[in-house]
């Protein structure tokens, strides 16, 4: 990755929740990188820490959650800034202006007693030195751009007057009103119907082409991730277990968890089989993280005496990174040295 | 499969009044379910799909009589072969029906009483219906727990001690307690994680194979419906717009709405992205309190013609299937390629 391309670097990020019953390591050493204008999908089941990880970037983790360590470096046009441990004033600048976020339930992040327009205008004026009329013009322009019909009228509508899909559009309009370089979208389509979901995903893709921002998409739905992602990270119990180009991860997943996740999904057009390949057991409770590789109790390939002892680290396997001991027989695997590596993989890497 | 349906629904309608003003006068009605005809064969699965607000949940609730239908008939075939109309039964007379038709709910967190142990939760329907002595009930609760993949000893625990997938298993055990003949599963796996969802779907299909259960499977997820259903009915604004055997409906839909729904499903296969194109739906989901005239789907349909704005198409037979579209014969709609095609193009 060329140095000028990098937008965001996350290194060894740890976010813990200090509960009465113990400490939950919700994010347990995550390393990720994002390029300018790229879409990174973070996928995983509930409790894997994907949302907490994304919220940690902007310090939106509520107590008892706390960022315990690591680095989050944002590369702004005027130079890199460090977000972990940053001053409140810097964070306020970064939020909306550089990094904006949309959530699953727009009603929870929109004010109920203010019109859509006034909320966008407020955000714009907080971050940019523009007059009220100018900001209103911007709001109407943004609403129009996200495909809300009659934006001149809708700008004065209250959130409850809009349908679920329209609210999510309004939320996106607001998030993009200050032209951020990164949009974090946390399950933006999960509460929507398939048809509306498809519209919102298409909208995100179009806006990205137009505005050139990067998108971090948090989702539990591999299908949704496949629609928009350039790169993809699969998380399990607070760690990234596989990270690579979306095409590679989806078509030839290497980590046993990523493989099992893809197999267990019923998908359209598949031969009707009587049984789905389920992953046995369930995600362990957060206090009782298994020793060694945290997936080993559910893994069909687990090696006793090894997977329950050694914690795997992300290492390169055929052009992507995988945290699995199956690929770490050698002390330091060479590029393209993994056992079932194929020539095409090497070309892509 | 027997030709006699287990449950035949005829002209089922459920309207919810819309009230307004100080006196709460009725100013209109939401036609949540409007003149629906459906058959569920014994031991088979009928899948019901549609967007939110299409009436699929209301229909499921009418079937278990959690709602009283406004009009229409629900003809249920008792084990002795006699047919009763469940739609008009009084609460008292419903008891035997309630034992034979059970429901699994979407949210395993709110559908289990947190103050009761699993023994009480699963045993309750048996107590209500006079299944046997407390010892017999306790024994059966243990059997049921094992059947759904939980341990017998769990019977004395409370729901909070279990994960979402395990709670859903408890909900299934409760539904099975009285050996029902028909189970209405309303988004029964939608709240579960992907890996656990597959376990529950497998369990439901095993149970069907073992005991010849009939299922009404209500879901917005077309992937799941394709996997479990023998026959699929697509609902739009309270009406069934297309009904067909699963394979046929998915490979070659006859209603433009079905086509659009299928094309909107995100596919995790990167190869599939290339040979599938999304059918654009115009506008937003329609409001069931305000159904458009003519074909209710016409404002969102890319194929709509003048006729569609004026006349409502009836649900009619086309090639052995049922579809409510004026142009079902003329349109050449795209479905989802089957596994054979997929392998060739991938």
C-alpha cells in the first residue's frame, strides 16, 4: 500500500468492558488498514466486537466500555492524527468532518423534535463557516442526492414523517453533509426490507463513486458485504480471523470459521439440500473466552494440544491474512508458501 | 402427500380499524389481510414471504387465532377426518385446535417468561391441556429438551442462562409439547446468528421428517424460504400475488413483484454478482392503510400499463400456478439461476 493512499490505520486496538462479573475483551487486538475511497466490510456474528471496534474509532464507546490500548491513526490531508487518547476538541473536529457514522436504527440517532433540515444545517454550520441560507441549500442538495423526493419540502419534515428507508437516506445525507473522507456504516440496512436494502446499498455505492469517500461497513450479512466491499475482515470474539480482498475471502475463505460461516448460509439458487452445514455449538459467553485460538471448541480442524494452547496471529496466506494455526506450521510462512496456495492467488497478492 | 389439505383458508380477511378524533370514531380500515386463499398440506411447508406491512404476520396470527379474522373461513381437518371452521369458533371451543396448531415466535428473549424455569415454560401447555401427572410432564419436558438438542438437567434453569439459539430451542420444545400437527413459525430464525440459524433450520426439518408436521413458515428472508418451503406464497399489501411450488417460483417467477424481490436479495457469491442484475422497484413500500387503486403493485411496477392502473387483477391460475397479474403470460421474468447454471458461469 503506497503511503499516500492510506486513510486509516488501526493497530492492536483493545476495548474492554469492566463489568461486575469480570472484564469482557470486546475488541482484543485488532489490526486493520483502510485506503482512501475503499470499502471495507467487517463481518461477524453478534458479540464478535465489530460494532465496538467501529465505535472505538470515534470514542463512541459508553462506559463501562473503555479503550485500553492500541493506535488509530487517521491520515488527514494536513497530516496524520492519532485518535486513541486524543483530546475532546480534536475528536469533535474529526467526527462529521473526517469520519461520519450511520447506525442501524436511524430513529435512535435523529432528534425527534427537530426537522431533518435543521439537524443537517446544525451539523454543517458546526463544522464549516457557512451562513444559514447556504447551509440550508446544502441540506436540500444532500437530501436530493440521497434520492429523497421533493427535498425542498422534506427538508422541513420531522423524522417520524418519513418511512424507514427514507429515514436511513436522511441519516446518510446528514452524515455526508460535511464531506467526510470515511463513512462508518453500522448495520445500515439490517432494519430494512430486502428491496429497500438493495436501494440503500446502491445509493452508498453511487455516493462513493461521486464523493470518493471510504466506507467501513459493519454487517452480519455476508450477502450485503459482497454487494459493496472491496476488502473484508471477518471477526470472531474480538479478533480479526481473516482479512483480504472481498472476492478472495468470499470465494475461497481460508479460516475455518469464515469457511463454516459461508457454508451455513442458505442462499438463493442453491440445490435444496435437507441439511445446512451448521457450525456446532454457539459463540461462547464473553467472560469465558477459550484459551488459545478462541474458535477451537467449534472448529472441525482443531488440533488438540496446539489450537487450545497457542493464540494464532494474523499471517499472510495466499495474498490475504489469516489467523489460524493450520497455516502456521512453519515458524514464519513465506509468501505463497502455504500448502494449498494456488497460482492465481499469488498473482493477486 | 395427501390431497386433502390440513388447513384450507378461504377468503380470509382481517381489517384493523383506523380511529381518529376525540371520540375515536372509525375513519377507515387497514386491510392487513385481504381475501387470502391458501392450502397447507399435511407434512409440508408453506413459505410466506413479503416486505414488512404485507400482512404475513397478521395472517399467521389469524391462523393460531391470536387475531379474530374479520371474515373468511379457515377449514381445519381434525385427526378423525372431520372438518371444522376455525374462523368462527368461540374461545371455549378452540382448546383442541390450540393443542394441535402451535406457534414459534421470532424473539426468543421476549417470548419466554424470565421468572419461570424451563420445566414450567415447556410444561405449561401440557398442564393447561391436562396432559398427565406432574411426573409425566416432567419426564416429557426432559425428552423434549433432549429432542431439541439441550440437556435434560437444564429443566430447572431460567431462560436468562441461555443464549439466543438455545432459547429458540426452548421455544420450539414448548411448541412441540402437545405433539402439534401444524406449527406457525413467524420469523423463527431471523433474530439468530447465521451459524446458529442453520442448526435451528436443520432441527425444524428433522422434526418435520420424523413426525409429519405441517409448517407455515413466515419470513422476509427469501434464502431461508427457498431452503425450507415446498410451496411459496408471496404477499403484497394483504393479498397473495403469486403462489407456486418453490423451485418454479424461484427459477421463473410470474409476478413482477416476485421478480423484484428475488433480484434484491444480496448474494455472497462474488461470481453471482456478474450475472445478476437488480430489478428496480419504484418508490417505497406502500402503506396498507392506503392501498392504490387498480393493481396495488402498479405504482412500483416497471411493467405497469394503463390497464394496471384501472383494474385489480384477480389471483388466477396460470400454468398450474396462481398469480395476480394481468400480463403474467406475456412477461418473461427472471428468476434465480439454479445450481447447474451457477456452476457453468462461475
